[in-house]
């Protein structure tokens, strides 16, 4: 019969860590922060779509928009206005908002 090595003794059971209490603490909602004071809102008379544009740029945009409406019977889009004026879309959008 072959020599059998004695089996090691099982380790004593380890006590379960007390995670239930820490989980409950994590799940409890934190106290609500104090309410922030209301913010005053003022209007400047300008549309919120962008900065005021130079008068010459607005005049050109108005002429192009009027010509487009006369030719097609519909208002010009910011994309078309930007392409016709050679300006970026945000500038064309701001120009349409100010017309």
C-alpha cells in the first residue's frame, strides 16, 4: 500500500466581516444641501442666440434673406444664409435671429 500523506486539518472558520452595517450606511441618503438663493435674471434686449453683429453684416443678411423670400416664397435657412454670405453657421444663425 502506498504511503498516504496525512491530510491537512481544515482551517477554522473565519467570522464573516460585518459588511451589513457598512452597506446600510452607504445606502442611506445623504442630507440635502441647503437651498441656493434664487438667481436674478435680466434681459438685455438682444436675442440669446449670440452676440450682436455689426450693422453691415446684418444689412447684407437682410438683403440676402429678402431676395431669397422673393425668389422662393420661403424664409432662408441659416445654412443657406451662411453659404451665401460666406460665414460660419453660428454667425448666420445669430444674423437670422436678429433680423
